[in-house]
């Protein structure tokens, strides 16, 4: 069965409104769950996300969902499961599914049959064994004081092997995560991560909101990606209600997204330089980022542009003065970034730390599903903005995708520099071609239960949102997926064979989200 045969069998075509990627939602049987995943993998598709939903008592059923990127668009498969029988394990086909399946059990109590790793992921022992916060009888506000349980880290034995435990509490304001290193001398043999220390209950909070205001919560999932998550959420809400936003709003959304991308790349290039001992780099890039976000605050009312994208369009517009300010800033930032790039590339000390550190070769990247800028630095030439599923205005801008094949820190630095320059070009083109007209449209009132999906290429990678609502506009389930789910496991491989002091540098070159991973 190929994808076309699947669509024909279940009579659910790919559909899309203007400005949205094509989506096909299909209810499948257990016999097809694993088979379809294998076909998608063989045809070069990728797993976007996996999650569970409690449909009781409405239909007395549980639903496991998996969303895939295929040639035709987003394929959202739903499988009815029972608590006793569980569902087939997908991690043998898509390794990135493993942690998603572990999280699904912690939240709903639905087990992936045949999975090698059944350890808890979000559950750290504070919850009773029979407590699953996404089940309908629970509010998600329950308080427990159970002692933390020991986590069964994988141990490595041998002469001279010892462990280094780092975290979960770190210096500064970084979010909590535990890293368990097995080392010989300073060389890392193995790294194992333990995340999920700040579970916020976002999935449950969504069920207390309506379609019209869920964007506020989505925009707070990961603060450095507030534009991407808000846009993906609004796209899902608009798809669910057949809302077509004005063309000007579509272009303004993309403008905000590219400004978010540049801000994060500027900050990362400074931080990566600092982790390699080049404090001047951090000082210069920090100043550039500060100037960048100050203009955001001046023009859009918020440094990170939070709550600027709303269902039906945008909560902001640009006048001629704003256009001129952004144009001037783009010219200024490009000159400064090009000068700093030359310094980075000619600095022997930096290049010695960057080259070959944290290498993920294309074959391994493809096997593990590495995505986003880290994936493009490891030969995974895929960017939603330039794919067959690109949406306006990217379809009119001819994106020049930045890629590299070396897969090391140097390659990830290269991709960031290239993406800054390209995003500056895109911003100028958007401002030149920005259509006139309204920036908002009313979100229609739903008349029946519905579903919608949103898919946006954030600065870290593809952000995905799956939304279900009832006829009154109440959110029944909103699943938000950060690309860090795919990339955190790859970091464990990237550090192998490197020395322990290089971990902060390698980790920063990925710069994955703790908050977006821990909902």
C-alpha cells in the first residue's frame, strides 16, 4: 500500500485552504499502523509527531495519533486503542518515536507494544502509579508529595570508566535537564539525557480554552519560538473553521517569523563563540541581538513579538516609517554580521574548537530524523519554506536553503550565518512586495466538531500543532510539537568520542528547547 492507495482506501483526500499545507486525516486500523509507517520511511517521509487523546466518555475510546510529512503534505493517522491492548511500537521504524511513546504513557497510560525502553520520561515518580494527567477525570492541578524515584540510567562498565552527572540544576537561567556522561579520562563513551523536570501541564490547560484564545497559550510554549508556535496554532484553528486570512496578514506573519529566526541566530552565534573562549564574539552578537529586539518592541509592542499573530491574521501592521526602519536595520545588521563572520572564519582558535566537534554525519542524521538547522548542517536538505508544501509568501520568494554535509559545530555555525543573510534578503523582499489591505479576518464560529493542523518552519525546525474542538468552539485537544523532540536524542550521539569540556559548545550549537519539549 502506498500513500495514494491509503488515501483511496480510507476515502480521505489531502485538502488545504490558501496559505496552508495539505493535510489528510485518516482513522486506520491496528494492522495498518506499523505498515504505513514502514512505507512512509521507505518513501523518504518523516515522522512529525506522536501523541494520545482521551476520547472518553464521548466515544468510550482512546486515540493514538501520528503525523507524518509525506510528498502530498501532512498525513495525520488516528488509531483507536484500548488501555489493555496498547498499540504497535513505531520506534523500530522511526527512532524518534521512542521518547514520544514514553511520554504518551506517562500522560495517558497507553503503552507501545514491543518497545525496548519502557522507562518513564515525564513522570519522575512524583505522581501515583495510577495518575495520568491527560485522562478526563483528572484536572491536571493535583498536588502530590511522593518521593522521587531512582531512574535506571544505562551504565557502562570497563577499566577506567567513570560517570559524571551534570544537572538537572545548572548555572545561570538555563532550564533543568540531567546529563549522565560515561567517560574514560576526558573522552565521552556515552551520554544519556533525562528531561521533563518542569512539566507545565500545557496540554491540559488548552482544554480550558476556546479556539479564539488558544494562541496565547501556544505562544508561551517556548519563548524563543513564540511566533512559530502562534502561527502554527492559528493555522490549525483557521483550517478547522475554514477561515481565510487576508494576504497582507500572511506576509506580515512571515516577516515576524524571519525576525524571530534572525534574533535567535544572532544570540546563538555569540553564545557558541563564548563557549569556545571567544568573548568578543558574544559581546558583539549580543549587542546586535539587543538592537534587533528593541526594534521589535518599538514596532510591534513586544521584544519577542508575543501575541502578535492571532486567529484570522495579525494584531499589528506596518506603516511606511516602520518599513523604512526595518530596511535600514537589515542593511546595518548585514554589514556587521558579514564582518563578524570573517573574524570567526579566520580565527584559528575558534576553528580548532569548531571543526570536527560534535559531528553527526548525514547517514546517522537521516536514520535518527535530525531536522531543522541542525539537520541541514548534516546534509538533510529540507526546509518547509522551500519544500513542495511551502506557503505564501515563501512560494514567491525563492528561498535559498543553507546546507552543509560535515555535521559538526563548524557546519552548524555556517548554516546560521547563511540563514541570517538569507532571512535579511527575505525581509527586504517582503517589505517591497507587501500587499495592501486588511490584516485580520473574523474567525468563523464552528458549527460542528472539527480538527485542524498547522505546520511552520521555526528557526529550530518544523513546529507542528494538531487541534481538535467541539461545536461550541471549546478545545478538546491541542498537541504542540517542538522539533527538539527529534533532535535531543541525536545530541547523545554527537558527543560520543569528544571530550567532556566540548559538551557545552556542542550542546549550544544545537540549542534545543527544554520548555518546548516538556509540556
